[in-house]
C-alpha cells in the first residue's frame, strides 16, 4: 500500500511539474504581449484604425485572462491532489 501511495505522489509531482511548465510558458507570452502594449507610443500610434486597435487590445486581455485561469486551475489541482494525499495518509484535518 505504501508503494502505491509513493507512486501516486510521484505521478502527481510529474503532472504538477508539467502544468507549471505550461503556465510558465503562458506567463512569458502574457509578459511579452504586455511589454509590446507598453511600448506603443502615446501619440499617433498608427494601428490602421480603431477596429484593429480594439482587436489587439482584446487579444492581450484574452491572453492575460487565460494565464490567470491557468493559475487558478493549477491551484485547484494542487488542492485536489493534496486532499487525496491526506485521505490516503490518514492525517487528521486539525493537524494539516
């Protein structure tokens, strides 16, 4: 039984590491897009019209929202895995 629990913990660790790598990649994308937006000149930016500017702003907003959702998903997954682990190890809830 102990071997199964150890294997389960190892699998969860690998899974969480991979999720963290995906989120890190999304973070780099969001940071890069935010830097691009920050570098836009305040006067006469020349985006080809308000529609294109609105479309680009929407794309940046969607990217940041996707990154934040990924962080929330990672947090939920970590909490789920921890609760499964605590149930298997039989640690009373007051001693977490």
